[in-house]
C-alpha cells in the first residue's frame, strides 16, 4: 500500500493517535501524518502510506483553509477554550459585525506571529507546552506567515453575552499559521481580550473536506478490497508542482535516480515531479545546482 489517505480527523484525537489507529486498520507501520492538529480540532489531515511517507514534508508545507470561531471578552492561557481565563473585559453592546469585518481584513498579507506557549514548537530541545506545564516562560521564536485571504463566515454574532461575543471567519493561509494566536490578535485589534472557541480545517494542500474519509468508513472496509480504494496516488498531493511525463523507455533511469540532461522547459522550475504516461509518480527532480544542463533527483519514490 502506497499513497495518500485524505483523513477527516475527529475531535479528541491527536495527529499521532491517528497514525497509530491507521496502522491497526491497514496492518502496516509505515504511516505518517502531514501536520499537527490539536485534539479539539477536526478536519482534513492527509495521511501518507508506504513510500508516500517520503512526501510528508511537502504536504505539510502546503497552504491550509480553516473556519475558526473567535470569542471576544476573555483571553485564556492556551488561547482557546481549554485554558484558564487570564483577563476579561465587558464587550460594548455597540460593537457590530462590520467592526469585526474591518478588523480581520487588516490581517491579510504577510504577518508575524509568536507561537502560543501551549504549542509543539521546540525551544532548546523542549516543546513549548512542556515549559508551560511547568509554569516556565521562555523566549519564543517569531515566525512570518502569509494570510492569502480572510473573510467573515457568518452574517451575525453566533453568541452574545457581555463577555462572550462570538463570530466565525474563514482563512486561507500558509503552513505554520497559528489560528489560535490570530484570534487573540484579532481581538486585540477590535479592542478586547479574545480566544478561539472552535476550529475546522477545510482544506490541506490539494485535499478538500468533500473528499475525505472517516475512521468509521476505513474500519468498515478493513479486510476488503474497498480499503485500498481509499488510498489515492501520491502524485495527487503534488498537483501544484510541475510535471514531467516520461515514456516506458526512460522510466528505469529515473527509478535509479540518475543525473540526466534537463529539458529547457524545466530549467526555470525549482522542483518538478516525474510521472509515467499512466500517471504513476516516479520521483521528484530538480535542476542540478552546479551544472545548468543537467537535473538530479530530489526524492525517488519508485525504485
């Protein structure tokens, strides 16, 4: 079994929990996940199987689409609704959804974020949440992320009390964006402490929620031919990377990872995928760094 399973991760499970459960269903150990999703978050989590685990980092680095719900009025230790309240403020009843719309639009483009203390980012070999659990504060690395688009996902406040005013927004962003932190920053822009109350990942790279499969469906198909039908070809995850199609007489050279002459049309690409005429992903290649007329393998998937 080799390929990608676009899993719909349920609430209550970590990404690693999903790996372990899928190993039991598929009866194979070579499985990877393509990015950490918090246990209280549900959504698209592509899982790599077999040789496709070599592509895990590529899928992880792709753009994501989320729908998040933010609550104005209280900020928490974890920046979501699992933490303790650290500050609160009564929300002025004159606040309108139009005010919120105007605020979130200011975050479109390149922004800087500081990861929350309750996150898996490592500092000096320890994860930030490990420091947080011990009550320790450490300097956190600043990261640059890109918000490609951000818009309201509701036409009215979804809940309204004097310290809990909620609305949802949809965000299309670069990998590494902390939506929890964005909710806090949006609240600050509006003038209130805030935290995230709900998050769904609708898209991850080239995979949309409409084409995901659940653990229930996978378990029901266990031991049948239907199970393999849920595994998509590895190249499906890399459609944003240019493709170079090779004939049967050329495939063997790419499977051996040979350094080969590069066609002129590929020289301007940093990376491209090599596929057979039947759509089978063979390898990822790149222009040779020192020899302009050659290309070299980046990752070989079919040997």
